[in-house]
C-alpha cells in the first residue's frame, strides 16, 4: 500500500470492487470507451496486470475515488486505463496513482511506461506531461468514434534492491 497525506492506494480488488470500479469508469469515460466489470475482470486475468485503487474519505467512510490498470512485459509497462470519479477530480488522485505505478514498475525492473490518450483530452495530456510523459507517436482512428490517440512515454529508473 502507498500513502500520501490525503490518499491511500490499495493494491488489490475483489469481484465486488470491480463493480464499483466499473461505475467509476462509466462516470469518467464516454459511453463508447467505458469498461464494465466483466471487461475489468478480463484485464485483471491477463498476466502482468497491476491494479491500483486510490481511496479517499467521503461522508466519513473510505471509498474508491479512482483506479489505474497497467500491464507489464519485461522492462515496459502500459497504462491500460486511468479513471477518477468526476466528483473527486483535481484533488491529486491521478497523480497519486501515477506515483504508485512508478514505484511498482521500478520495483519490477520496468524502464519505460507508455500509454495512449485521446488527442482531444487536454486535461489528461496535461496530467501526463506534468508527470514526465512525452509524445512519441500518434495512432490514427484509434478509438471507436474514429478519433486519434497520442502515444506518450516516460522513462523511469528501475529501483535497486
């Protein structure tokens, strides 16, 4: 578990949690980009998949505010999705998740993170640029609606045990 002053990132989720995460994903993405609980479970079943869930306090209880799924192969990891409940945006949740991923990835010998992000998603692009990602390519007509995606990457230093 990784903690900062305001948030906790839990490193696992059970099937009940996946329903909650699917609701967060539905609130965070357009209908053609939403993942349901079954899709999340299918991704979790893939070898090398990591799930980080950022928790916060709402109405006196700890609740999931967002999550990140990534998959690693050898020395690279891809962010598959990062979703923050709109009610908790602009509070450092996504930055906490990215920090958690850097830590986990480095501890597994990952040297590079990458992701795809919609060219129209200025807020996400700014978030990733602020976290050290740079644009390394573009995928034309990547999304179901025909929109393009930027490919962004960030080199990280693997941790020394």
